[in-house]
């Protein structure tokens, strides 16, 4: 841990930095066709069916699912930072329907298709197990969008992100929006925790973004790593020392925000759990101990 800690980038100096210079994930070529305005494919009032195009394994229990939109020129219609709801039959009682929220990881401006990253929880998962059973051509019902955190460019000088497992998805969605906007000068620092090196989702994409955008830095930490993993990140659970060394400090000049997303135990340790989609609950855990205010912390 000491060797990993030495690699942490201290967050100091002015929070302003060079704006994003490039963005590697571009909309499909159809997005360049200005002859027809894109139509939002989702509706917040009704579930609609979307057909699976492909499923690409990312880790041992997580996959990237690409779904088709009804028309080539359609956009999904989920803004940053928003989610959609997926409805599927309960595998234990097919007569019942189960609904879960998911955050798209594809560019909101993408046309014709969109992507969801989903972890299959066995045997407890219900909707996630429905994803795992999908084959190209199968469909799932979805509705939305539902905005969780209304992000405005440059609304904070710095944003800290603390993610565990698939909690990376809303962070990735917002990160892409910030880095593709050359007028957004927000500094972003991401602390991303996983079980093992093999469980880190989107590592190649995150590394590429950090390499090409000076206003983004990422610290990975895993619960355990073997010598054969050749792991060069941190090892151990997210700690106060990691947060202090890497995140923007509380009360930073120009304002800062810390976003947290992960499984229940992770949330409890970092920030306390939120009570409901509309109630953030009390701030607790490490971020409270480090003197962040409730206004500086948002729980996805």
C-alpha cells in the first residue's frame, strides 16, 4: 500500500487546468447528417421495447450490451447525468415484473444505438439475470429518461468521483460529457475500487482519457492482487488517506463536488446510503469525517 500511495497525485495548486483537447468516442457517422433532427426514442411515461444488437463480456460477470434504436437517426434521449429503467420478468416468479435503473455509457449524441454496462448478480439478481440470458435479436422493455444529477459545465471548479464496481457507469457518462466539451474546464479526479485487477471495468478507456486530457486523473485500487496480475495501482479498500491525497479538498476555491456510487456497503463506508431517489439522506462515513459538507457530496 505504501508503494501505491506514493503514486497518488496530490490535488494542489489552482483548480483550473487546460480544457479537454480531444474526445475519442465520437457519434456514429449518421450523427453528422444534419438533414433530419434526431428524435428521442425513450418515453418517461411508458415502457418501450429495444432489441439487443450485441453483448460483449468485459469481466467475468459484467458485459457491455448494445441495443438498437427504432430508427438510424434516433437518439436515446438520456441527458447527463440521467438513467433509464429496465423492466423484466422476475426469474423466480415470471408472472411478476421487476424494474431496475441503469445508466447508459454511450455518448448521449449517439444515434441509432446505445450501450449499457450490466453486472450479472447470481443468484440474487433479477433484471441483471434477464440481461445475462439475452441473445442478439432479443428485446427488453425500457422507459425514461430520469435525471439524477443535473450537471452544468463549469458549475464546479473540480469534481471528485468515488466509484465501486459498476458504480463507474454514471461517473463515466458524466466524464465523457466533461471531456468532450472544450469549454468545460472542470478538473476531474476519479477513485475507482474493484475486487481484483480483472474486475476493473473500462480501464483501457479510462486510461486513454487520462492520457489525452490533462484535467482528468484516475486512481485505481483493488481489494486483492496476485503477483501474476502485474498490478501497478493501489491495493486495499478505499481509505481516508486515498481520498485526502487524490480528491479536491472540502471548501475548495471555486467550489467542488464529490460524487459517490457503488454497492450498499461501499456507500455506507464512504458517504452513508441515500434514502430514496429524491432523498440523499444524511452525510456519513469517510467523507463526513474528512469535513465535506452535505452540499458538496452527491450520492447516485
